[in-house]
C-alpha cells in the first residue's frame, strides 16, 4: 500500500489501529493521519520501541491490513464475474 492509499484509507483504518495499539490516543491517530513515519514515531513514543522495531511492527500491520483488503477486493471481483457469467448464460 503506497502512502497515498494509506492516507486515503486512514479513516477506515483508525479503528483497526486503535485495536492493534491501544496506547495510541484519538489525538495520536489524528496526528498520524495515515502517514507511516508518524505511525512509527508514535509507536516509539507510546511503547518505548526502537525505531527499527516500530518500523517493523508498522510494516507488518500494514501488510496484514493490506492483505485483508486485497481478499475483500478479490472476493468482490469473483462475485462480480460470477454474476456476469451467470447473466450471459441466461441470454
């Protein structure tokens, strides 16, 4: 997920971020605003992590979130193509 995508999806991701890292406040999540480096900084601040550890945790979480998002998109595409092939068979 690139930075633009992260920023665009941040409103949806905030709840998941809060669930993953309960020490992040609502204000922290507003400051982060979908910026990876801000997330890394807040993880360092709130959890006392080294920068490398915070980067790894943030990247792992983003990969997990992106994978789940990809699965939803793939399922929607599959359902759409199934409907199209079914509709074509009725013609």
